[in-house]
C-alpha cells in the first residue's frame, strides 16, 4: 500500500528503515581502522620506549641543566645590574653634599646598605687614582691613600660607565669591586664599592638545595669564585666551556665518571655559570621490563575497550545522521510545499479570472445552440451551422484544461528531480496564460526578454517555477500601479542569469540583511508569511546556484537567480 506524505514522514521518524547490515559492516571496518590507528602505534611506541629510554633521560637531563644555567645566568646579570644602579643612585646623592669627606661617604654607605646589605665599603677616587674619601662597614680597608691601578679608571673614563674588578680572596673575606664614573662639581670622579661574593653564592644556590644539582661560578681562567662541593674558591675547576656559543651542555669526568653540565657566560662580566648534575650519565635506572609489560597489557585492554566504544559511537552517529538527514529533507519539502501553496493563493484571483473566461464562452455558446435548435424561435439550422459554436466550446474547454493542468503541475508535491532543462521554456510556460493576465488586471506591465540559445541548466522545473512565481509576487506587491516588471535571461561567463526587475518601493539596507531569513516579511500583517524568499534561496542553493539582490529605495529592486552551467551541456 502506498503511504501518503505525512504517513511516510511519521514512519521515517519513528521506525526508520535503515540497512542494518550496512551498519554491521561499518562497525567492523571502524573497529579494524581504530585498532590499526591506536594499537599499532602503541606497540611500536613500547618497542621504541625501551630503546630510547636512556637517550630520552639523557636529553631531558641535559635540557634541564642548560635551562637552569641560562636562568641562573640571567638572575645573576639582573643582580649585578641592580647593584650598578644602586651605585649610580648613591652617586646622585653625593651631589647633595657641599664636599666629599669620610663622614658624608659613611652616610652614603649606610643608605647604600639599605638597598643591598652585601655592599662592604665605598671609596671616592679622582682621575689620578687618589682616594678622596673612604667608608667601610667591615674589616675591609684600602690602607693606602692612592689607588694603584689607574688603567681601569682610564678605561671607564674613555669608553664606559662602570667596571667589575677581579675578585679578591683573603682569609677574612672574598669580594669583587664595582667601579662607576660620575661628576662632582663638574669634576670627573670614580665611585668604587666591594660586594661580598657570598651574596652571589646565595643567589645561585637558592631553590635547588634539595635537588641533585650543584651550581658553581667560574671566571675566564676557569677558577671557582666561591667554595662549592666541586672545589675551593680560586682553585682551578674541571670545567672549561668555550666562549662561543654563549650557552650549552658539555660533559666532564669527575672521579672517573662522566657527568653532564650546563653552562652560560654572562654578558655583563666574563664569568660563567655552571650547572652540574651529580648523577653520572652511566647511571641506569632499575629494570622496568616487568612494569612495562604489565602497563602495556593494561593499556592494550583499555585501548580495546575504547576502540569498541568509539566504533559503536561512530556507527550510532552515522545512523542518527542518516535519520536526521531524512527528517531534514522531509521538513524542507514540507516548507517548500507550504510556500508553493502560499504562492498559489496569491495567484488565486488571476487563475479564477482565467478559468471564468473560457467557462463564460462555453455557457454562452451552449445557450446560443439551445436557442438555435429550439422550434419556438423558428430557426432552421443545419449541423454545419452548429460546428463553429461547437468548436468555440471545445477550444474554451481545452483552454480551461490547460490552465488547470499548469496549476496542478505547479502545486503537485513531487520529489525534486534534477535534470537539464531549457529555462526559457520554463519561464514561457509559467508566464503565458498564468501570470501575465493577472498583472495586466493589476495595471502592471510585464516585459519578458529571453536570450535565445541559452545552455540548459540542471534544475527541477516545478521548483524553478515556484521561485520565479515568488519573485513575481513580491515584485507585484512592491509596486503601486501603474508599474512594470521585467524578466530577463542571459548568460554571463559560466552562469545563467534569470533577473526579475520591478519599479516598486525598493528595500532598505536594514531590511536587505534579513530578507532571506525564514518568516521575515516587510508586508502588512496577514499579507505575507515570510517563507517565499527563504524557501526560494534554499531551492536555488540546492541547484548549486545563488540569488543576488540589488535595490534602491523608491526606485525598485532586481532579484537575480544565478545558475551554474555544467560542462558539456548541449545548447537548446
């Protein structure tokens, strides 16, 4: 038994007739595909993991050492730059004093130590190396009144603003000095201050005390600058990193064991930060074979479960997708059919007028024949005299039949069947005796300009008629009679263009953005459903085309249907 449209819709919604065999095959394919995708790489990974374990551990260790060395180097450079800035700030404070003496210098040193407690002293030196004033906070003291090495002072005066001296190693302290240049009463002076090396040791060793890593600092002669587990201060280290590149990872032998260390040279001073791992490269972790085997089996089982569920979900998704697609098509057909009925309602007056004309002729001719053959009127007619009247009746009946056929063809709800059709022929069939007379009655002139020899387009004729009728109906409603509607067809590049142009009120820019939305209409309440343009756009889109709009308020609008021309399409 053949199902009606709505019965078919309900059946497809509640009891979809799906090919279950197809989905069983799909499940098997997806299961195999996912198994190959997930499990095979896992097996390869397990094998490579055993081979690459040591290599990866070594690379991770070296990357960590390199990163730590660079980070500590940046922290140390930042610390030294802060101390230089502290000295320049203190130098500015000296300008507040009328003269430089030991008392004022002591005040400055006291303020300086609030910025950093690691400053040990301050010396003010002139260009000849003479110590103008001096203050200290420890046993450190410059005993002489003359700074012997004036070459750094000349270097600062000529080329730079500050200078780092070589470290001093004494039984009571280990320190290095920072010398900066400045001016007092327009005279060039130098400010020199010693900083305890223990401050650098604290900075570099912070946050790593519980880790298996040792941080050291060496100078350009590869000597330690402070005491570490690796050696005493001022002793030669076992590290000899090159100056280029600035940072990297190298290896060295300590107690006959090969160790990796990261290094990074400072830019501000020719010192190098060393990040040393106490773990030898030859260290081998405990065997993980048994653990890896158990882990691999557990992971394998987990992957099988995941693959099974994933394959099942994919099949379920495909089932739901097919059902949703069917329901979507049914809803689209319902919407298009509803829009088509709305368009027919808009044409009802014209169709009624068209059918009434042949019916009136039939009634008139039938009445005349009755009068002619009535003996009371004394008309003696032959059969030949009746033939013209019978012909008029027959022609009028055929005309009414053609009108009803066109209407039924337009309204009939069939599945869309795309094929190659002549769009000119479709428009002619729609316009002649179907639309033109209605527009004529409405005092609207219809002009049809069809380019001959157009290629055939891949369309559904009934759906294309529906779109054109919707555009003509909208054009008619936009016109205040008298007016004009022009239908034009032509070819541009690889497209067939069908234009419907009117002399109506036009569409504003705000309305233009919404005209293709479902249920949006600019017509008064009760005169429009808002489905025409939305359905028309979707129909043309299903043909692979589009609808373009041009409009000026108060001038009119032009709706252009753009249909692509398929390759190797024969001409009409």
